[in-house]
C-alpha cells in the first residue's frame, strides 16, 4: 500500500478530515499563499475541464452563446438593486487604488495615496449588474430578444471559513444571463436550465438530485424565484449543486433596460441568471469516494482506463508494449481515455495504489503469464473487484464495463439518498432525526419566522420545496398552522 493511502483518514472516523485529506492527496487542489484561495492542480483541473466541456455543449444545444464581461464592477452599480447589494455587501472585495510606489524606507512597496480611484471597483461576486448595464445598449426592440449569454469566469466572495472546492474566496464558475420579452419566456428559461443542470448531475456526475424551489429566505438576492438542485453527501448533509434564478424585471428596472414590444409600447425586459461552480468538484468527491480514495464516474474521469505492465526484464516489457499498443489504439478509437503507464521509476504496487487513490475507473494489468495466455487482469474502481479477461474483444468489454460502473455508482448514491430520506410530522421527532443526518420531509407554515426558529434550534435549513414532491396539504410541525406541502429540511454545506 502506498504511504498516501495509509495516511488517508477513514470516513467513519472524521468525514471532514477524510475530505480534506483526499482533495490534497489525490492531487486535486491545495491551499495557496492567498488567504481563502486555492490552487487547482492539473489533475483536479482536468476533471473541471471535463465538467466544463460537457456543460458548455449542453448550453449551446439549448441556444446559448458564450461572452465575457469585466472582472471589476463600479461600486455604484451594486447600489441599483437594493436586495442584491444587501445580499452581497458583506462578501465584496474592493479595489480602491490603481498604483503602488516604493516605500520611503526602501523596504518594499506601498499603496500610492495619490492613486485613489474616484469610484471604488468591486471584484465581481456575480455579474448581474455589469451585464444588465451592458444589455441596456444591446436591447431596443422585441426583435433584439431573447439574449441567451453565458460566461465562464472567476468570482470573488470574501468567505471567512473556507474549504477546498466547497467554499473558497475565489472560485471558478459559469453564469448564464438571459433577457426575454415576456415573463413566461423567462420562467421557462429558468426551469429549462434547472433541468439541464439536473440532467448533467445525474447522467455525467452520477449524482442524484432533487429539483425544487428555494424558500423566500433562501433565494438569490434580487430574484423572484430561485430554483435549485440539491444533492446528498455520504455524511447525510445536503449540498446545493446548482441554481437557476427567475429575476423578473428587477434588474431591467434598476438599469432602465426597456424595449418596444409588438404592440409598439415600451416595456421592461424579463431576466434570468443561472450558475454552477467548482463546488461540483466537492459534490463529485463526497458522493462517490471511499476510504481508498476517489471514485470517479467514467463520464468525467480524465483517465478512464490505466494499463500497468508487470515484467522482470526488458525483453518481457518489449513484448508487453507491443501487445498493449494495439489495445490502447482500439480503446482510443472507441472514445475511451486510456493511459499506458510503463514508466520504470515506480513499482507496480505504487502505481496501483496511486491510480486507486485518483479514482481511475478501470485498471488493466498485463504480466508475462497474461501475455502467454492472451489475457489481462481487470479491476473496477467502484467495487475493487478483479477478474481475468481474454484480450480478444477486451476493448468492447471495457467500454461496456465503464457504462456499468457509471450506472452502478449512480444507483449506489440513489439508494443511499432513499434510505436516508424520512418523513416526520412532529417537531420533537424532527429534532431527534436531524441529528442522524439525511433529508427530512416535513410540513412548514411558509413563514420566515418559523424557518429561522428551526434553523436556530437545529442548524437545519429548508433545502427546497420539491417540484415533484408530495403536494398534500398538512399542518406545520412547529406551529400547527396550515401547510401547502412538505419541504426538504437538512443540514448543509
């Protein structure tokens, strides 16, 4: 066993430490010299690139195009929409000066007091304000609509307590910002993108999600409705994994974005925004991985198959190299990402442990006896099961196995969520069950006061009002007042 695995904390001992250990030891990311910011390492970034590439294709299939807007936002822009500025004011990083100069004492540099900006600039916490100020120049008539823009960018939110991928001061994301002629179109867009996120999470990340709408207390600052996909991690906590916001005409009114409609009358534009971030990396890790390291879904694994030779001398290695070359070529022809690791600077046992730690879905091994028998040892990362398979047709076998692994880890996560989702009717039972983790379906009277009381007393929040949930009315578990339907409560990241 490689030393990295020996040092990996077990989930049952300390789930939080297990996560931190795994992110670092699997070479995904590390802390940087900048407080609260991370360095995403090449292997971690390779996974993010797979996420990004697939989502980008899905956005473009639904008619969206990419653009880019400034990193710096004039402070006055954030003042235009009252709820928006209140929601983000405490997280903003502010640029106040534009120049440094040598320190008078000769020790380094200082901010030049003569270089103070006339108006401070905010490093974007999100881009609604700068984008809607721009859209004002783009939109005059209903013929200019809809605008379906997305941008891949970084944002800054000054978080006090940070965790790699889950909550960092700077993170990577995409943010879609769309403009529409009617309320109906904008609401349809918000739901459409929620469904895109849910499809991506389930089909590519193998993460089952609940689609729902946020309570008024939990919705995005400046939105009329916030739709969300909520996932359950292996410790029973929820993770908000993507949001889509119906913004109404709030930002159009704040930035005076009007258009001439088909009746030749002036009207404010309707808006949405939606985004997912590198937080998805945290979801990927915490949903599937185990005490041996990462378990990656094949659809997002940078290396889907690794092949390791075992040999005693150079002659055996050359024969194995020759045999494996054809298999590698055939796998690549089938669209499989494969790495043949015949480097002689690490022993096979170390390689096995390393690729297991990094979650490579399938490992193939060929030794001298395998060469004679025209076989390979196949190990699947999700179950750690091994079997010996003939090299004849192994490419199709591996291709099918990858799909089997993808389906298996999704089903495993779904089964876990199902077994950790319960229904309660009394507040006493709720307070008891929330300590066990998981999703709790309970009635709530719809008031912010009750929601805040539950949060204060149990640390549980309303994750969402499920779109496809049980709509049977009932009584609030806390106040006994009428409740329209059950909502999902959980403790969350």
